[in-house]
């Protein structure tokens, strides 16, 4: 009885101590809760570029529906070139979740953009290491929309512009969409075309067209291999004999045409597909005959 009474007294004293501690001490913060207030990061400061594991990756800049998956599998069939599915690097982000996180990173000469660049670089390096090859190519079409940031991330990156007649892109995109909005399709194609023309003007890209690629795959891939500093290989043209991973939506083209394993002729600009003046202007600047570009 005496031992039971002493145990009960001890429990009561411990409980009383906890209550007193709670009364005088602030509650512990949840590290995942609201980060709280703190000095805002200096928006004028930009972190210097950190060393890259992959110093000169290759980026194919193109509009959607321009044959970038075909170019990918031809390049991926080379013994030295790894061209994986679309990696969508621009959607990979870093979150600094506490008020002091930015300060801590700044002490390391890093900001959020540079942290994301390090992440992107690590992803490319990991994929390249896994492949056992030494040249990596990313052909994600939306990269075209952020080409200045890619150039900032990798100052020594190499760029390939893959062009296709805007009229053919509009027709292909319209066919692929369910219940397409013609005005929205033309606006999307124009956005890509404007960014492509900016890259064509400001970078020193290797420019090819989807029409030339399908008409003369050997000649076009030979020229591209020369630009990338690798020997051309005949196996590149037999891409169906190689493993290129899964063909499915969001990772590239998944149509029967690409699954066939053969290079098929490109469809030319569809007669009757009307283009706004700016798209006609860009098509002409890219060397497409005016007769292939219907006017509205």
C-alpha cells in the first residue's frame, strides 16, 4: 500500500511539473509550419554559376509536333549519345521553406534559381552516367520557352533548332487535340515560333528542318554529328532496332508513325491552313516558300 501511494504521489508531481513548464515556455514550432517573418531576400542579387557536372549538354529547341521524338531516337541510336524521353527540367523546382533558408544558401553563394540549376545538372549527369555514354541530348519542346534560362544554367550548352513549317504544325496539333480551339492552337504555335526565332537570332544553333530530316536522314544526321563532335554511325538510321524506352503521352510522340521504327516522309504544310501574318512572316524567314503558306 505504501509503495502504491508513493507511486501515485510521484506521478502527480511529474504531471504538475509538465503543466508548469507549459505555462512558462512557448510551444515548440512545427518545422513544416508557416516559416514566419524574416528579412526578404535581396531581389537584385544573383548567385554565381557553380561548376557543372555536365558542362555542355545538348538541347533540341522545337515547337510541339515538329518531329523532335524522331530526332531523339535517331540520336539515341548512336553509341555515344544519350537522348532520353522528355525530362521537363523546367518543372523541377526547389522550395526554401524557412525564413532563414535563403540566408543560409546565400552564405554558400547559392540562390533558389542556382539550386534548381544544380538539380537539373545532377539529373542530366545521373542519366548520362547510367547510360555509359558521354553526350546527352534533351529534346523537351517546352525548353524552347525557357531557352535564356538554359543558356544561363549552361553557358557552354549546345543548341539544335528543329524547325517545321508552321502550317504543318498547326494542322498536326489540331488533329491531335480533342475539340481543338483554332485560335488557341495558332496562338500556341506562334508562341513557340517567336521563341525559336529569338533563339535562332541570339544563339549559335545548329539549324535543321523536320522536312529535311525525313527527306535525307543520313545527310542531316551526318551534319549534326559533325557539329556535336562525334562520328556518324549507320545504326542511327535503324532506330527501330534500339531500345528507346516507353513511348507514351507527356514523354514525347507515341503515335504509330514513331513506333514503326522507320523514318517516314514529312507531311507538308496542309493546303487551306490559314496562318496569321506573323506566322507567315516567320515561315518566310525560315526559308519556306511563300506558296506553301496560305494567307487568311
